[in-house]
């Protein structure tokens, strides 16, 4: 079963002391929506609820396919026959139906190591496959963990150990995760939704067996961002907008170490200073918007590459003003997705 990674709202209970129907009514009034996870030796149960009703229950017998029901009867029967450890997770209104109606999924048998493939590189590879599923991330030696969810190659949100609610779309949470992965080794378990299948291709050397006796993952074609597929010789052209947004999020994180005001304000001032060289950045052209988190949205027919080139150049101007070139360069050198900009002749890592 896949569980939210946030800290449980309640933990350490046993079904022996609970009237589960009354307990659900209490939780509906207390937290509104969430799920109850019950774990026995050979059986697991999940009960999703909102303020008004039981949305879905899942019964998983070891070695068998999970069964779903909207009735509490099969759940009550299972609880009467086994001793279960019980914990409760809070899921907010944006997350409850996503979790409760999550399609069936299949996990890859092998786990990937962050020492072999970075998370941005893995996300890039999956986005090329229009991947729908999740990456379950476990940082070794820490409680911190996360699950990132994708639909047709787009990251739709994440469940983070330090978060709340079960499905955060926050760029800040994602960037916090990337920061942790720079300093700690992690493993990734990739699962794809079987109603929207996608092949997962990763380097053979990146795969480590989950346990002795697992089948090895199918060797993958050698593919790199911006490179060529060794079998089909097809050019992979990555998403400029996503790469630019990730670049700006790195800029904000590094610039905030020295800039007391909002780094985005300083960047926008540079846009005005640089209009002679990058006219597409001029606010009156209305070619783009940039929100408070540093995410850029292009309008139709905007000169996207010119805008990206100008924004990258202006970010470096701010970084040079506050003498953070070494730290910025070090972060960008670790960033696998920079190739999405470099393949368009945008200089991402400046040398001095």
C-alpha cells in the first residue's frame, strides 16, 4: 500500500480498543477528512473519509490483489478477525479524493540510487515518457521522505514528511527536497499507474535490487537530457519553461543567502536595466508573467528563448552583485536539467 508521508495525526492505537464506526464519526468532526491505516501481520486496511461519508476503503491481503469497497461491512469483518495497529493521517480537501480514488499501480522491482541518478535527471527522463505515477523517495539515515506524483509527465504535487495535507503543489517543498538530496544519499522507488502505463527507462547501473531474489530491471536504452536515444536516434528536446522555472528557483534559494529583500524584486529591477539588450523582458510587452514563487508563464507566441536567455543573464548579474558566484556555480553544476537550456545555446554556468 502507498501511504501519505506526512507525520500521522494519531499513532499507536489498536483496533481492540476502538469502535471503528464511532471512531470515524469522531474524526469527521475533528479533522474533517483523512484516512485510517490498519496494519496486521498478513492484512492491511485503508479507510478514506471526508466530513460526510466513507469515500473508499481498501483491503489488502498479503499476496493478493487489493479490493476496494465503499461499505464498512467488509472492513468491520476483517477488524473482528485480526489484531491491527492503527494510525490516522490528515488529508486536506485538495488531497482526499486524489488519495481515495488513486488508480492501481505497479512498482518497479528495483530501487534507484541518488548517487547514480539525480532526482531532476530522473524526473526529466520520466517526463519524456509522459509518465503517470509516482516516485517514492527515502533519504538514508533520516526520517525525511517524500512521494512525488505525476500525470502525463507533469509533476502534480507531493506528500512530504515535513508537510501537511497529503498533496502539496508547493515549489518550496520540492526545492527543500532537492536541497536535502544534495547532502544525503537517497533511494527512489518508481511506480506507474496501470491505467496510464509508461515504460521507465533508467541506466542499468542505477538499479539496485530491493531484496535478494528480486528480478533485475530491464536494461534501459542510453538516453540523456538533450541527447539521443541510442536505439531510435531520436532527438529529445526538453521543456524550456520547466527548466527556466527550476533555474529561477535555484537562483532564489542561493540569492536569499545574502539579499535581505525579495530576490525576485532584485531580478525584476535587472530586467528593466537590461531592456536595451533583452527587449523581450520589458514589462510593457506583456510576453510573460512571473509569480511570487518565481514561476514564469509565457503568453502565446512569446519569444520564449529570448526571454529565458535574458532572465538567466539577469540572474547572474544579481548573483555577481552580491558575490555569490561560487555557490551559484556549484549548485548549477549539480543541476542535471540545465541541459534543457544549454541545448538552446543559453549559457547557464558562467566561468570567470
